[in-house]
C-alpha cells in the first residue's frame, strides 16, 4: 500500500516536471517549491571611491545582476571606500563578518597575507589571459581559497585591469642609471623592485598624485591605464608616458565573501553569485580594454603626449631584480613560497603555449 502511494506520487511529480519544461512556473500542484524561499540582505564594501569608473561601477552592476537573477532573494547593498570601512580594511571586515562581501584587490592585504599578491598581480607576472586560465582551470582558485581558509574568507575573481601602463615621468628613462634616486609612486612588489634598482618608491593615494607630480614632490607615478590616468589629469602633470606596466601586467580584482555567510546560501544562490562574478570579470576586463584604447587615442591626438617604450636594458634589469625580490619574499614566508612555485609552474606552461599561439601570431602580423 505504502509502495503503491509512492509510485503514484513519483508519477505525478514526473508529469508535473515534464509540464514545467518550457520554463513555466509550477502550478498549485507543485510540491518541492511549496516551502517559501529564504531571502538574504547582504552588505558589500569596496576599496574604491564612490562612482570610481569600471571598478566601483562593476561592483554595483554585479550586485544588481545578482539581485535580478535571484528574483530579489539575494540583495547586496554596495558601500564605497570609507562609507563603512577604509579601502584597505575590506578584507578584515569580510573576514570578521561585519559585512558579507568585499571588492578589492588581493595585493592590498599583502601585510596580512603576503602570498595574496599572486592573486592580483606581481611584477613580470601573468597577463589577464594567463591569470584567468590559472585561476579557473589550473588550480589557482583552489590555492587562493586554501590561503584564505584560516581567515574564513572565500574568494573569486571579479574583474581584471589588463596590462597597466608603466607610468608618467618628468624625465626620460633611457638607461638603468636614470632609475637612480627616481622618486616614484609605485606600491607593493613593484616598489620593492624599483628600490632594488636604486630608485625611491613612494606610497601615495590616487587623490594626491596629480599635485605631487605637478609640484615635483615626486618624479614619476604609475596609476592604472590610459582611461583612469586621463581622468586623473596626469597628462597635465608630466611629459612622458611609458609602457608597458611591467609591475602590473594584469591585475585581477577580488570578490571576497565571508565563508560562514557563503555557506548559509542555498546552492542556486551560490551558483548565481559564482556565475555573475565570472560574467562581471569578463565585462570589466573588456571594458578596461575598450576605454583604454579610446583614451590612448585622446592622449596622443588631443594632448600630444609622448608615449614611450622602456628600453630593453631597463626591462631586463627590472626583470632580473624581480626574480631576486620574489626569492627574498619566498624565503620569509612558506605560503608565499608555495604559491610562488605553483604560479611559476603554471606560468612556464602557459608561456610555452603562448609563444606558439598569441606571440607567434603577433609576429606574423608584423612580418607582412
Ligand atoms: Ca597601478
């Protein structure tokens, strides 16, 4: 008798499900959907100023899309830097659970987790394309989350700036000697490399860069790429614009989620967050690329900026010093060493493929 009832129940369910296939709502006879769906209201803090193009806009678009896709079951209120916490306090706020989500860049937490820098960008590191391969398919995401597990944080990529620019200089860089005593705003590992080359790295927030460069308090600064640099007005404060951004060849941006909050989400909402983050990563990366190419045209045509390539001798020296700086950091911290090894191992394989794919193609284009 009991068996028979179950048979009929299964049959009715199967028919109902078959009837739902066109994406229609289950009717009043629906069973599993009867329980009211749980709703979540989350807070997300970011490392960006309010209205900061691409970065803050991307975080806000991500939140809107999650809300839409979840039919309002997951609503994320986004707060710009300093509305709830400072730009560099995002990771701690997420870790402690005072907010559920954060958007920033992993190298901002280098003081707490030195190895986190590999999940944003390191000098002479991987480009956006190689980073995406490593993170999504090469074990990078697993390693990143293992690194953040003690902090009760889950991480996903949420954007990539692409190759940044080398920066704005008030004097030409023609040899390694020109780096001696060069006072340049360049944070993180890039700054350590410049220091090893005899330069004088300075830490400074974006808001102070124009004045410092214009008044000669600093000789040079890096910021992001043509689009963000143009908006900051750096073209009016320095003559020479150098490429490439050897210190940030593809800075990945980070979505940090409090692990306890993450685990409280039902599977479908987790999928929405994960897929929305992937979509937003592509959106922001291609947005950076497009806005940069337009801004580069404007810098050349409207402002007559000299766009110069760093001499090979300078790149070779900085690359060599980068290996030294990374080895020194690895000797200080076992996590840094472990992530560095995994990063370099994937990178070597990615480079071997790139040499006969993208790079060979670029050469073929130039050989006409
Ligand atoms: Ca930068």
